């Protein structure tokens, strides 16, 4: 019994933590975008999501002539660029291969000539070399 009284007195002697006043008010969320604060109107989906049938035609004349001509010219440029890129990549690869086969020897790079001196055997040379 005495233990129970001590624990209750200990609790009372501690300073109480600052408690916040909890507000249980309901707040109405108000959005400032759209009519009547609605983002999606299920009754009028075309105005909500936009008109998706703008380019819905599959016919030959679905674009106007200027737009069609622009895309035709742009596709021709891409085809030319791909051909030029292929030519440059092929010739660059051939140039690197040719240099690896012949040019490195003609330039007398050290890796193609190999070691020119016999060098020392081991650290500091051999014992016979010191005698």
C-alpha cells in the first residue's frame, strides 16, 4: 500500500507536460480552381479532360498541307543524318583499325618495339654482376 502511495505522489510531484488544446472543429476545404470548386465534372468530361478527337481521323488528309510538308521534310533530314552518321562511324572505325595494324609500327611506338636493353635481374641486379 505504501508503494502505491509513493508512486502516486511521485506522479503528482513531476511537472505536467504542456498539453495542447485539441480542437475538434470541422473545416470545409475550399479550392480556388475551377467552377464551384470542382476539378472533375463527370457530366461534362470533354471540358474537364479536353477534346481527344482533335486528330481522331485516320484518313490520308488528316493534317493540313503545311504540317504534312513539314513532317515530310523533317523525316528526310533525319534519314540523311542517319546515312551520314553511318558513314562517319564506319570510316572512323576503319581509321582506328588501320592505325592499330600499320600506323603504330610506322610511328615506332615503344609498345610495338619491345624492350631494347636486357635490364637488371631482380632487385639491385644479380650477385654475379656485383663481383
